[in-house]
C-alpha cells in the first residue's frame, strides 16, 4: 500500500502544468460549491428566522384551521386562549396569541382600495419577537396604554397608501361569523421589518383585533418562541403532552406543509446545485486523467505484467486524482469560505420586488450562512469530484491487458 | 527437467474482417537453465511466442505447460499470479517506472511478485548487476545500459523460473548491449534461471546456447550451440 501511495502521489507531480490545471478546476468547483451551499443555507436559514419571528418556531392552532389557512377562516379559532398561553408558559416557553386578518385599508372615511393583512398581537410580541420598536423608519412605537387606538404600518404598505404618521386609518375586515366589521386607528409609526411580507402588513393590538373579529377572549393561533429552530420538533412534542393543548394542533415550523415543501425544495436545489458542480468539475478531471491513462498505457502494462492487480491500478489513478484534488479543494474551500463569509456579513440587497409575489416572510437582503458543515461538505465533494473524474479512466486503465500495453509501446 | 513445453501452439489475431495466423502449430520443449533465443525477421512470431510463454497472452489452440502447470484456460487473474510468481521480464524499452528510484523499482517487483518487502534483497539485486552506487537514482538519471541493468535486477529479484527478454539490446549501443548480455549470461550460469530472448541481433545469438529460428509463425530451425 505504501509504495502504491508513493507512486500515485509522485505521478500527480509528473506533469505539473496539467496537474495544476486540474487542481485549478477543482479549486473553482469547490469555491462555487461552498458559496452556493452557504447561500442556500442562508436563504433557508433567513426564511426560518423570519418564520420564527412572525409565526413562532412552534404554533398552536385549531386542527381545522390548517386546511383552510389561506382563506383566514376566523371561525376556526381558539376561543379561550388564556389556558393555552398558561400551559405553554408553564412549560417554560414564551407564548404570543395572534390574530391575522385580511382587510381593506384607507385613509379617512372613504372605503379604501388597498388590501392588506392586519396583525393583532401583544406589545411583547412586537417588541421582543418582531423587534419592531428597533426598526422604525418614521414616527414612534405604540404609546403604553394607548395601543388600542394606534397602528403601525410596514413601509411598503405605508408607501402604497401614501399614509403619514398621524393619519387616521380605516380597516375594514370581518367578524368570525362573516359580518363586515370596521376599526379605526391612528398611524403612529412606519417600520422596516426586514422582509417583504412584513413590510406589507399593518400592526395593531390583540384587543383591537379581538374586537374586529369578534373573538373576545381568543386568538387564531398562539406563537411559541423557543429561540432555536432546530429544537422546534422536540418542543412541539413536549407541548402536545399538555392536557390544555390536547384539543389543538401543535406544529413545529418544519411540520407545516408549506415549509416542509420548501425545505424539500431547498434540499432538491441543494442536490442539483452540488450535483451539477461536481459533475461538471469531474468532467474536467476525467479529461485530464484520461490523458494520463493514455500516456501511461505501456507503464500500466508493465505493472500488470509484473503482477499488479486491476484494483491496485484503479487505486493508483484514483489516489493520484485525490492528491491533485486535495491541492485544489483545500484552497478552494478557503477561497469560497472568504467569499461566503463576506456575503454572510454584508449580504446582497435584492429589493422588495424579489419577494413581492411570494407569501413568505423573505428578507429583502440575502445573506449567506457559512458553517463548518458546509465547509466540510464542500471539501468532501471537492475530493469526490477528483475521485469521480478519475474513476472511469482508472477502470479503463485497469482493463489494459499487459500484452496490448506492450504492443502500444513498440 | 523441462521448464516449458509447447504443443501445437496456434495464435490467431483478428484484423478487420480477416484473421492473421501469427503462430502455426509451434511445438517446443525448454529445459531448466537454458539460455535460448528466438530469432527471425519482423513478423515471424517471436514476440507473439514470448507473450504466450510469459503468460501475457493466451494461445488460440494448443497446449502450454509452464513449470508443470497447464496455462491454457486459466483466468486472467490466475495468469497474473502465475506470471508474478514464475516469470521475470526484461523489455526492449527498459520500461522502468519513471517516478520510482532504481531501488524502488526493484522493491516494487518483489512486492508485486507476492513476496514480502525486503530492501536488503532488492539492494543486493542491484549490487549484482553492478549498480551499487546508483540505488537512489531515477530512470531519467541513468544511462540506457544502466536502465537495462535495473530492469534485469527487477526481473531477477524474485528469483523467477523463467526470464523473458524481448529484444533486450535493441535500444543499447554495442558496448552496453554486450555488457548487458554478459551479465545475463553470468546470472544464468550462477542462478540457473532460464532465459528466453527474442532477437535478430547477432550479439545476442553469439551468447546463447540454443537458437530457435522462426519464419512466418513456424519453427524452421532449432540449433544447440556449445560455448
């Protein structure tokens, strides 16, 4: 094994220009991989963070609500929300009852033409979870004790409405039994919540929404914040054991069909991206290794004549490619990590339009998310590119009959 | 005692739609310790015969027995084992592994021959061919004659029953060619290994003790020469 390894590594240094080109191919492939995978992780991670910020890592709803969720079926509500909140808080987690309802919005008395979402939540939710008080672009946050007459608007919605701080806004929604129901509120602040969906929403107190929807003691859902998306399933399982929550559906974010599908899609894109880069890079390696095999046909023939087995021939070429691969993959990971780290720190501003038609809380700035896992996966895939590219040529080499190799040399 | 026996060996090669008959029923017995040369013009079948005898190729028909073992019908893997164990090769173009030193080339042959690593034995093989001071040089740092000596050491280090040398002097000048042949003759006498050459070089023919002449795939003469 030692002498085979030595031969393989020395072979890698035999044609330095060709080996350098192959290493460069792998370097580029690995760099692209780590940037691409970090980018995808950042997109999904950002989305999960935003979901956690708006709907909680875990949520509690009425089971029937989920099937018609897109229609905001207000009648499928948690009529008595206090025992649900208490059960969650007893388990050690923060709970925030929420009501989200579709409304038309107008300034003054006239019925408006602007449709939007109006969210009702407690002050703590806006402050600690959505962090809206830190994202004001105009005006002020809710005045303590006067929340029931005040509203905040996301900056996109405010701009669409042409609303300014101090304007009185009319929200026309409906009660849980379908009756038209209006509320008014004074616009006290405009916020940039960081994602396009949140910037198209209006924010009011929970009590105001309970009044609007005629759900006096209830909510549509209760958002549970645990601070770690990865623990969501475990926490959801714990909460399901609570007797007060038995009648309800306790869902981790990853269990919600839309996000499970999104996660699957991200996995698919992850696979296609990684697979494509590995495949294309492996083709470059294959070309180089094929040249090496053709050049060394006689040499392989001699080794076979001396008694070298086919597997050893495969090993010889694959290890040679892995040696070159390591020369490319290690600096490739380093270079890619630098770029990914820059993208993680600074992000790329994509503007509101990128997520204007998506009903997901997508950030308007896309950040990469560099992790040790992504770096290790990229390094491993970089080596895979080399091994994969060398496999066919080395199998071809292993098939060389000593007598054919001898003949080719004469 | 015979080391090699061939009975009616035929070798056909496909060539496009046609077939080329490279060997036409060759029968031959080689005794252990012989120094034998296959002589003949290009295309006479010398190399084909050496390839079959050296287990690099299989005969289309006939029987080949090497050191008491029937070669016909063996799998490629079994042929490889037989070759590694019993046959040493010296090639016309030396065919040393360029990334290995002289010593490493010889050690590799030992290992591929199924024997345990033995640096002292590999060194001794190179000392025996007069390369004691060239152990760590790579092939490109050696002259043609020195490379062929390494090839001889590589062939002999595993103490094979049969050494096959395909035109061993073709790429050497007459002085180096004579030196290499004298070395092989000496090793033949000292160790009793059987040497089979293919050649049309008179230098080789003048140093062997048996010449088998081939023409168009047939043996036309089998002459024993006493030296």
